[in-house]
C-alpha cells in the first residue's frame, strides 16, 4: 500500500504503465526523472564536492551539506516513538507517517503493499 497519493500515482506509472527514464550514456533506466539526474551526476559527471573534514566526496552541494550536518555536526532528527534517527526533518516526517501513522492508499490494479515506492 502506498503512503501518499503521489506514491500511488508513481507506483501505477512505473509498475503498470512502464514509465522509464533511460540514461543516454549507459543501460541504466530510472523510474523517476530526478533519479536519472542523480545517476548522471554521480556516475558520469563524477563527484565534484569534497568534504573539508574527511575524504567524503559528494555529487551535489546538497549531499555534501547533509553529510556535514549528520557526520560532523551531529545533527540528527530522532523519532519520539522509536529508536530511529533521521538525517533530515523530511526523512523523519516520512518515517513517522509510514511507520507510526498507518496512512495507506491501496493500488486498484495489483496487491501493492510497499510502504514507500523506493523500498520496492
């Protein structure tokens, strides 16, 4: 079951309509355009952002910023209902919605039971 209407729409497009975003440089096919963009940056453009505190390299400034916050500044977002700790407030919100709120939208074309599309 999907946790949001957006996830349900994405599930139907990927699983039932065969929507794919192919890479023009290799055989990779993404199920979302943003995943194709992330793939191209990380696999074909190389990592361009070096952490100044360790050997970590990120493909985007956003990933480097998140790395620094969680690994070097100790910023985490703990769940108040279990031991889970998220690296972003958005990830914590998704975790709570999926694991503690029980919000679900069933697919009308198959027995889709995933909590989030990216977990399938």
